[in-house]
């Protein structure tokens, strides 16, 4: 029998009683005041179409297994969150679910300084892990994305990237513990072997490697995760390259390409437009429409950046860093109109430099999310096409997104991440989240970007909750064979579709 939403008071009371009896009253929330946050997204305030019937806050793996057992016994839908800060990007696709909030499972289970890894529970944030490393005085850093309060596990599960040499969080993950919808506890990789001392050291063990199946899916609840940590290098050299012409984005990316492929520049390189940096460090002009080109140029000049800005870093022993810097500097200086900056030319007090250099070196996690939310009314919807690391592809996508944003009266806030051989594009749409018309306009703009990109061979790497079905639907080769496979796995692991049905357009 397929799990169903809790839509009547009698059934809600029964499930609340069952959860309270199985756990304790302080682990169960049922008042509307407590539940509203679970129905929010970055795009919209609490929405009745997403409001859960109740929420549970387990404190252990046993608690999570108990919650799943009670849900199965009551044919209830579970929608799980790693902590409060991933709520905005993962609100339920249905109303009447049981929100499973893992924020109180916040132990840093292990930090191994010698072998440079950690194991954490879902409630551990990037900030908390960074502070723990600093408090212990270990020479390790944690790579983080745009939100210091995001769960480390949530960032991995959405396959997000950061800015240091360990920017690819998926690659740096090693071993996990997960609970399947039927309550079965699984440890992956070497963790499947009792008493192994390599759980966080060798990713694969023997047999199929399944860790990736738990990312951007609804196949289980990850309760522990191993992550490799970056040793603090003997020397680090942050740098910034700016160009003042829109079309110069193409030669800028083409110059970066061999440096990435040959692993000269190993960090997660960010490329942003001037208006994006202005949104991080300035205030939006009072205007009914989008920021004009002239205003965007003035704002970029005010914060000291160009039309496009690239942020990279070199790591290693001082002599090697110096040698690589000469290569990097010469490469980018050959780009017409490019200006190459480092700490000597910008100074430690430059606000853009301070934020970006801290991020790429692996210092305290930087908050890129809050300033963007404040830019234009609190609402954010991100669209994330992915392309090759070639100038022509990146420029085409940038121009297309700029044109679509202009048609829908949206500011074009562009941030691209080059980690390996691809570039993850992000167009951040900002608007008044309390205005239904503004939200509808942003939704239409985002949908046009997704569809236009797909028609030209560019898929999506991430998705806002409001775009998940559209983003999944463009992967339709061979009549959507990949999505059919995802459904086969879902039906096998979760035949009642208890766990997060509809997430990533899988079930529901």
C-alpha cells in the first residue's frame, strides 16, 4: 500500500501519539507555529501545499529507525531534512508529511589529523566543523559552499562544490551509514566489513559502489558521513583575474581550461559577473525594473571588480607555488583586457578580496547566501546549467541567461564554478518572496532558462524544489531510461513510497 499524506485531525493525532510514545514529547512537534518553517523554500514563505502534519527530531540512529517504523505502521509519508538550514532548499513536495529533522544528530564522530578525515552526523554544519578543527588546533581545513550553516551531509547529498583544492565534496566523501526506508541500517564501502580501519580511507570496498545513489535521491536517510579534509598547505597563493568586456568571458575560460585539465590550478575556481559581486557587497538601486547595464557597471566599479571576475588559488611548497604563479600570471595576462591581481595589488582590506581569498585558502566558511537574499526582497531561485570548460559554451550560456533574465525583468547575477573539466553555471534570480507575481515571474524565467539550455544540450546540475520535475525531465534519452531506472530502484527499496516521494522527481 502506498503511503499517503496525513490530511485529517484524527489521523494526525494518532500519529503524534504514536511518535510521542515511541520517542518522547520533546522530540515531536505538532503546532502550526513550529511546522511553518518546514514548508518554506528560498523562493516562497510557508506554503500550505508543503506544510507537514508534524515534525520529529531524533537524536540517534535508533530514533530514526523508530520513526520509520512508526511511519510504516501508520502508512505515513516521511520527508527528511539534515538540519534547519537545508529546509529552504528541500521543502516537501506534498502536504501532510512527517518532517524528519536531523538537526539534533550533530556529533562530530571522529577527526583524524594524521590521516586527514572526519566523520560527521547530519546536524553538523560547515561552521561547526571548522570551529571544531580550529579549537583542536589541527592543521586541516574543511571546504564549504555558500552557506556556513548548511549541513555538511546536506551539501554532499546535493553534490554541491566549494572553493578550495577539496572543492569536489562528492569526490572527497568516503564511507557512509544510511538507513533504508524499511529501517535496515547499511554501512557502505569498507564500513560493510566489521572492524575495518579503512572506512574513511578507501571509498569502494568490494562489489558495487552505492554511495552515489543516495545523492539527489530519496533512497535512504544518511546518518553518518566520512569526508577527507584538506591539510593546510605550506604556501597558498590566491589570485583574481578581471576583464571589463562581456565577450571576454570566452578567452578567460579558454585560458583557464589547460590550467584546470593539467591540474595547475586545483581549487574550485569561481567566475562571477560584476553585479553578482555587487550583490554580495553593496545595495541594490531603488528601481521597479532590473538593474540597468549602466547601473551594473557603476556598482561593479564601486566594489572594485570587473565585468567578469575569476578567483583561483595555488597550493604547495613555496618554490612550487612561485613557479606555478609565473605560469598562471603569464597565461591570464595574455587574455586581452585582463588584469591579474594578488594580495600585493589588492590589499588585505579589500572586501571582495578578503571574502574570496578566505574561501579559496580554506579559512572560516564565508556566507554568500544571506547577502543575495537581501538584494531584492528575500527570495532566491537558482538555475544551474552545466557546460564544458570551453569559452564558446560558457559565453553562449551566459548570453542566453542574460537575455532571458532581461525578458523577465530579472537582474542577471551570474556565478560559475569550474572544478574539473566542466563549469557549473548558476543564475541567481532574486525577488520579493512575499509577492506572488514576483515569484511567478522568477519561476517563468527559471523555466525558460532550463528549457532553452536543454534544447541546446545543456543539462542541470542542481535544482530548486520548484524546478525538480522540469530538471529531471530533460534527461530523457531513450524514453527517459535513466529516470525509469531511478524508479525501479525506488520501488525496490521503498515500495510504499514512504520516504520523500517526489524528491528529484522520483516517485510521488
